[in-house]
C-alpha cells in the first residue's frame, strides 16, 4: 500500500516535507573480507550464520532495485526526484513499514526507511571536493613548519601521567594528517590508538579517552520526534552476523546502529550511489556503550553537521548534547557542511597547538593545570585558531562547546561607519563578526597588539553576530572586542584626511558664479582587497592557515565623510546672459558649510574604495543658496534674488592595497590638485581580506 501524505513531523508546515510509504527489511548473507582484524562485531563470537529465506531475498531485491533507480535518474532528474522515484519501487514489496523522504531548509534531502523490526536505513548525500588515495605510515612530525622534534625541555614540561589515552578514528579517503600527530602524543606521555579502518564496536568505552578525534562523514536525520547525529563507517560493510548481533543487542531498535548507502557528489565527477550497504552509529550508541567521561576530556567530531542545531530548535544539537550530558569537558564540531581541506588544516593547527608546537604564537597567560593537555589547553589552542583562521575558506564554522563556552575568542570580520548627515553629533560604528551572547567591551587603540592601552567605546546593541557602538567624530585605530577578558583580532578602523583642498572655477551654465572652495574632510572605514593569502595548493605544510582565496565581492567599501568635515565657500563675480546681468556681491556669499543633508543646502562626500581595482572614486557635492543682484538689461531694473548653486566634484584616482591614495589633478570645469593621502592605522598583514 502506498501512503502519500505531508507530515508535520517537525510541526513547520511548508518547510519540512515527509512522504511516507511501506518499507522493507534487508538481510545480506555473509560478511565481506577486510575490516579491522579481531575487533569484529557479534560481540566477538565467530561463525554466526543466517539462512536466507524468501523475506531476505525480497528485501535484498527491494534495496537493490530502489538504489539502481536512484542511480539511473540522478543526472536527468536531480537528487530529490531520483529519491522520490524509489518510492514506487519500494511499494511493490510487502515488507516495508515506513519510508520518509525529508527535505529541510539549509540541508540536503535524505531518504529514511524503517523496517518491520525497527531497523533504519538511511540514504543521504555525501559531498566531496575530491577523493584522494589513503596516506599511511609515519611521515614525520613537522614542528613550526620544520621536521625538528620538540625540545627535551618542552617534552618534559608536558609529560602526562601514564594511562592518559588518545584515540583517533580516521577516514583514509580524506587524506588527513592524523598519523603525523602520533609522535607528539607519545612524547607527551599519552598512549594512543590510530584507527584508519574501524567498526561499530570500536566506538565502545570512549569514556576511557582523554582525547577522542573522529574524522568521517556525518549526517543528521529525524525519526519520530527526535533528531539524531550519525557517524559514517565506510570500512564496516553490512553482513548477516553483525545484523543478528545488533538485533539481539537491541542496537537497531534503540537507533544506536543504522544502515546506510550514500549518494556521492564529487567535484568534477558525476554523482553516484555507493555500491555497498554499510553501518552507521548514532549518538545513542555512545550513550549506550560508554560511561561518564573524565573531567577535562575532549571530543573532536571533525564531521559535517556534528555541531549543527536543528533549524527549528537551536537547543537541539544531538551529538553535542549527548556528550556534554556524559561529562565531556569540551566538544568540537562543525555547525554546517564543511570541506575536506579546510577542516584538515584546522585540525592540524589545533592539535599542533595543544601538543606544544606553538610556532611562536603568544597565547593567553592562564593557568590550565588539570586540563588533559599541557601547557596549552584546547581553550588556548582554539583561541589561536580563531585569531589566525577566523576567515575560513569552507562554508561551515568550527564551534567549541563545554568548559570554554561556544565563543572563546570573539572575532571581527567587517566594520562600517554610519554617518548621521542630518545633524547627529556622533557617528555609529557597526561591527560584524562572531561575538557570542555574553556582552563585553569594544576597545579602540593606537597600538594593534595592546588593546588594553586603548579606550572603551560605548555600545548600544550587542548580538552574537553584530555590535553597534558610538563613535565620536575623529576616533580611529585598531578595534578590538573583549569578552570575558579575551580579546578579538585587532581590526583596523583606518582614517583618511583631506586638508585645505582648494577648488576654483566658474559654475557652468553661463550665469556664474566664480567660486572658491576650501574642503577639509575625513572619512573612516576598512580596506578590503585581494591581497594573496597563504598558499592553498597541494604543497601546503602542516601549520598553514585555512584562508587563501581572495574575495573580490567583498573588495569594495563605500564610506561617507565624517561629521567633522566642512567646506568653506565664496561666490563672486559678474555674469550675464542675453537678458540679465548677475552680480554676486563680494562678501555676501561666503561662509563655512558643515556636513549636512538638509533640503536644498547640503555638503556631502562619499569615497568608494576599490583597492582590488587599484582605484578610489570620489563624489563630493556642495549645494548652497546664493544671493544675487539681477539686472534686466532692457529696463535697467535691478532686483535681489536667490539662486541655488550646485557644485559636484566626481573623479577617480589610484589606490593601492594598503590604502594609499594617489594624487590627482583636475582642470575642468573646476581646478584642484588632490595630494597623495596615506591612511592612519593602515590594514594589518593578518587582517582578513
């Protein structure tokens, strides 16, 4: 029977689509060769058998036929329609209990099958930039970009009591550098286990670890009213012995173990469906087979979606909530889908920092005795990661939960000065970045590496991704956000100034006036450009940062003249047309015009900085009412009148990637020479570009 119904499983009509049909129970005879030796399933019992019967044969056919249909239609119909096409295939079999096709905002769709005994089967999307050959063996441990070992004095300082355990679950197709970490852990007194080829049972007793690292694909799925996180186990393919074991243990029924086949989407290749059915373990398996973790333990889930909240319930983060509930001290995970290379580089940096390979970084001076890593805890290392890596070349963001909170180091990504041209006394500074929900201070300093030497700005609104602060007319410098005593990256609020720019000329149109202007103006903003970052090709080394690609779409900043800007004006001269003579009396049309936008009398200025193109665009406008004596040349009658004089200076000049503006000379219709302008507080080398 086919049931087609839109379910409100998440009670968000119109956003979550669930299509339900009857599903099938699959049993494959025999276990494939390979795996991880005698760490096998079935609780260590060997030679279990399962006799194929008509039901197992039918369900095997159902899964094979439905996957073949998806594979056939992937290119022509796309992922969603190909998955939906599997529904009638499953309908033709009588043993299906439930099938859900789920599509949620911001996530790939998936197909979830519930079998008659409670076993689940997941068909999900696996996206890869590439598939690389596995890297095995000890390749040497670079320290600070070299192959020098850690000094004996440093090793002596970070030795831990015997029995401290680190365990690494690796996915060879990622070509991670996990094997490069082993010497560091051993030198620091850790016992470690490296598992490039692992099974479901290897995820038992994780509470014995001080440090657990898992690099694999991750998936999030909804079943009933609960959301689950699942780890892919590509090396553990399905077999009947293990099926019987997981049925007997209740692992399928508890949704601790599920079955999976993935739709692989690999860059520059056609999508394909994996050939074999494999096992996955969920957060429920860890909860079932591990006890409470030790204080200060660390769990690093280097997997897509491992720290992503439910789109409809931000408190629901299945894996994180499970681990924190089991006393894990700190949990690291990605809040979205991430890329292989970005996550690998972040992991290399973090582990190197934690194990004392500091590359000369100056970290926070705090006491971390009692934490599992010395002399630098995960909090310190994550702070360093955010300072140097806060602009990722991957879509996701690495988040830390637990002892250090979700935001350990605030980070500024962009800033903008909002100028109130309608008479405000102060400007407004808008900061965009990652600040957390615990408010702190916004500091401005003339010294980029010493925010404490600066002054505090008053802020009016604090959000986790944005801050609004009050800025007086002249303040510029290096902006730092400080939360719980931890400073962010120092982000330059640069300032440019024009002093006594003299502009002369005759207003076009034939009736004057002769004008003389003296412009004093300043503006503030950030400089974004396409300066090259650290190399991101295959020659990258152990400790290279994660950014490199330029961002031309973010390479332009338009900023307005500050409130303190002004223009002195003087209109004079006598002009005539065919009927009238216009006289602008000396001394009657002069004065200083402040920055303003008020009806027809205005003084405004905008500078659009495009260092990626090597130029800056100026647009300066003065509109002012002028007193004029207007004489009719036929009658000789003279009347006093007022006319509006509008002066526009629109020109382009050079600007380099450090914010230096080139001189510019203009001859018509107005004459002026703009000198070279150097910014105060120029961009820093490590400023995100």
